[in-house]
C-alpha cells in the first residue's frame, strides 16, 4: 500500500514525522513553498520502492509491491495551479515518458480536467486547456482508469453561482500497467476534512475467506451516558454469584445485553459508508450548506468511533484518545494479523503453493501424517525404556 499527499503546505521533515501515525515506514517528500505545494509519499515496509526523481510537482518511483513481484513505475503528481504555467507540467510528463519502458501509472491532482462535462460551474472551462492535457496523455500513451462515485474530485464549497466542482484528480496508466493490474479500479471517497475527495486506487480484488468475528466490548460505547445503567441492570438480573460457572454466565448475559443495546450504534464501518454516500449525494445535488455540514459532523463522530475500534484492536494502550490516528491503529492491527497469515506453503515434493484451497489441503495432510498411527514402529522398544 502507498499513500500520496499533495499540497501538504508543510516541510518535508514534518511530514516524515507522521509516518508512525500512518503506520507506514517508507517515506519520500518535497518541501512546500511557504503555504503552497508540498508532496509526501508513504509506503508499507514490504513494498520495494526506488526513488527515480522528484521536484515540487512530482515524485517518480519504481515499485515492487513485494520482493520478487513485477516492477512498475508510478509518478505521483501535483499539477501547476497557474493556467499560464500548466504547459510546463505537460512538458515534464512528455520528457518522463522516454525515461524508461516500465509499466507506468501517473496519479494525483493534475489541476486540469480532460472534458468540459467534468467541470461543473456557471463559468465554462477553456477548451484549449483541456485539449493540451488530452494531447499530453495521448503522446505519453496514458489512458484514464475511470472511477466510481461522484463525477468531480474538487468542490470549492461556495454557494450558488460561485460554486465550482471539477474532476482535477485522476489515475492514468499505460496499457502495460493495465495488463499488470487487470482489476484496477478508482473510487472517489468524500471527506469532511478536505475540499478534495480521496482518490482510492485498488490494484487487486479481495481474496481469501472472510474471518469469523466475535462479540467485543467497544470503547466508544462509553461516550453514551446510558452504558452504566445497561451494565448494572444486566448484572443485577443474574443474581448472586458463587462460583466461576455463574461468573461466566453473568459475563455472557451482560455481553448479550450490551450487544442488543449497542445495535442503536449500527455497524460503524457501514454507517460511515452510508454517511459518505449521503454526503456524496448531497454534494452532487449541490444541497444546502447547513445540511451538508450536519452530515459532515456525523461523519466526524463516526470517524472518531472508527479510530477507537482500530485502537482497541491494535492493542496499543499507550496512546490516548482524540488524536485520530486511525491509520496507525489499523496498520498495527493489520500487521499483527499479517504476521499470522500464511502466504505460501511447500508440499512434500518441494512445490510452492499460494492458493488458499491448495494450502488448506497441504496443512491437513501434514498434520494428519504427524498424528496418524505408525503401524511400522515397534512400541515394545519404547515401553522397555520405562521398565
């Protein structure tokens, strides 16, 4: 996984220090110029990333998602904000095209739209600007990967005729890269924290079985003043406790009562997705700003709850609430799960397998052989040692 931030408005050293919060060890950054610009790229430790070049408009890297995986190239861009200088960005992209022949992905904020239907405003966008952008992509043999979600990625959040929405952020790639990642898909995710939507590029589909979940006591329940009363009533209903069996029953019934009571919170992940969809719909309808702000406030509360969920699962107890280190907690929980995940197994004849079903059969066969009775062994030789 890689995370790219543009227009950070921060120095490289400061952006480097937030790696721990994100739970991503790799870093490459570019200083901001005062209160404008600034780039930061983070990646997981299993990714092999070589920095090819960087400046105030792009970070160009060669990537292997893991050791031994195919190498490809990614250029993370922050386009020229000034229209009169935008041709400089297009020239840079054309020059980078000839740098090497690796499968190539270019992603980020290009500060330009490709077509007039991507620009939602009373004032139309100059056609010459968009033609120059399309011509550059054609020369570089870069194809738009498309998207799901809202048809724009930037909203200036002004009212009525002053409102401007436009698709400035996108992912484009060569056919070689698209062949390498045939299931690649881009999703536009609304955020209450930025005037840009989050661009989420997923390279591979999910694989493997879903994990079995269990009931948990959630820390964020404590934000509800009714929690102590629910616990007290459930515990009192059990009656006196005289042994461990009764204690176990009391804990189980209390947890059942909490489970029923907590349904009012819903599933935080689903509620967050629902709120994002609602925010997306309101933004698409250019709804009243008060209504949008109300949904954003709800999303902020859900984001806090999500942070508490991941903090609890990460088993990192020395960090306090309120810092919204969701990605850090999530990565800790994921790292812990990843350490326990078997990615490949070697069978009895030395062949390596990575498919889940095949690995299951290998594991079953291995333990069956270990614990099966060996009819060829002479038990009397072992017994005689104890006589």
